[in-house]
C-alpha cells in the first residue's frame, strides 16, 4: 500500500505567499509513489488567506483546511495540524517558503531509512536581519546549556515525525508549547539534515519581537527549572558581599577612617538588591503564570471550520 504523508502548514495573514506555497508544495509532492495531504491551519488570519485556501481546496482534495476561531499562535496551529493528520509521517513547515518544500523529499528518504524524527538544521539563514540571526543563535545555545533534554541548535519546527511520535505528542496537552522541545523530549530515533533557510517569499514576518520573546520563555520554562533555583545562588553572593563590606567598614573604623557620604553606597545597594529581588520574583511569576494556565484546563484551540476533512 502507498504511504501517506501529511504536510502541516500554519497560516497567519499569508495571502501574499499562499499561491506560490501551494504551487511549490504540489509540484514537489504530486506524481510520486506516495500519497499526500496538506493540512493548512488558518490561525485567525484577518486577510484573504482563508478565502484563497478554500478556493484551492474546492479544486484539489489533497488540500485541507482547519480554521481557528481566532489567533492562537504558531505553536498551537502546528499542534492542531498534527492532531488532525492521518499520514504515516507528518511534516511541519512554514508557509512563506523559507523552508524549501524540496527538502521534504530528503526527509522522507531518511524516514524510509527508519528514522522517527528528521529535523532540518539551518546551516545558513538568508534575508533575515542581523538582530534576528544573532538573537536566535544565542538563544538556541543558551537553551541547550539550560536544559537536560538535548534540543538541537539552529533548528526550528521544520521537521518530519513518524505516526508513532505524532501519537505520543498528541498525548502531551501542555499549554504554552515549545513543540521542537517536545519532539526532542519524546526520544525515538532522531536525525538531522542540513539546509539553507531561504528568504521569506513575500510579506512580513509574523513573529514580532513580542512573539519571539514569548516563544523563548516557553522554551526555557518548559524544559528547565534552573532559573527558579538561581535565586538562592544570587542570594548567597549578595549576602556574602554584605558581610565582606561590613568587615571592611569595621576595619576602617578601627583605623580611624570615617565614611563620608555614607548614603551613596546605601542607595546603590538598595537599587541593586531591590532590582535583583524584583527580577527573581518576575521569573517566579513566569512559572506561576504557566501553572495557572495549566490549571484552567481550557482547550488548546477552538476550531471554527474544517474543509475537506472527515469528521
Ligand atoms: N504563524 C502562525 N501564527 C502566528 C504567527 C505565525 O500560524 O501567530 C505562521 C506563519 O504564517 C508562518 C509560520 O507560522 O507560516 C512562521 O512564521 P514566520 O515566517 O512569520 O516566522 P519567521 O520565519 O519570521 O520566524
Ligand atoms: Mg518565516
């Protein structure tokens, strides 16, 4: 029997790229010795994305659409696509053609060699700002040093996962998701392939700084508790410095040296120690907010409409 591959493509205001995306993906996937489905997840787009995809869906049954009731975010859109996929393996990719559809065939080859996860490592990133490339590079390495799970560096969500891995991921219902971390966490036989990340085909990035920061906080808080434990070390260092300074002042007094303008060191100390305390309480807040999110037990996403999908 022919293998079925599911492509999951999240869409948020992608009217400018969707035509080219469907064309490139179809060119790569059609007339092969496997079957395929493309699951577009419309993440609350406000432009014509949904109308355009529906027109294509009417002509080609390989193309399927899930529309959310509002914008739930990229990671949630990927999750919904995985939840509704039927393939022997599932491939997640961006709509803007930064992840070249041709690489999917290389992933399928690796899958057929027996790998459960084939992730795509960015050997080069074209057309992205220095700021984005730099912060991404630093973040991936920082995250790696923070967590016990081995999350590959310079790797986004562009990857293939087997049906077995997909089913395991379906059982992980945590809210503030960092999907690429979850895929590493589940284990199985994983391998990477290298590719050059292309420039966005058209339009603007849908990942402003705010969303990037949220994603990186989700990555860290989902896979490391080290920030929570930082408080005690900083506390130890500040307390020790306090005692050392006390000793210095006593010695100065004994030598007859009197401190002038004593309020200056006092103000500095209050600002530094007060600042550290607020930062640490903010870090605790990040974790508590996530516990709160989990405890509400709301669904991860709400689907408004499905096209070309059986119930
Ligand atoms: N995306 C989404 N929901 C969002 C933001 C982005 O579904 O809230 C989709 C977007 O349409 C694209 C993919 O996620 O298919 C990656 O987004 P983008 O290319 O803008 O991110 P970048 O490559 O700039 O990091
Ligand atoms: Mg992109």
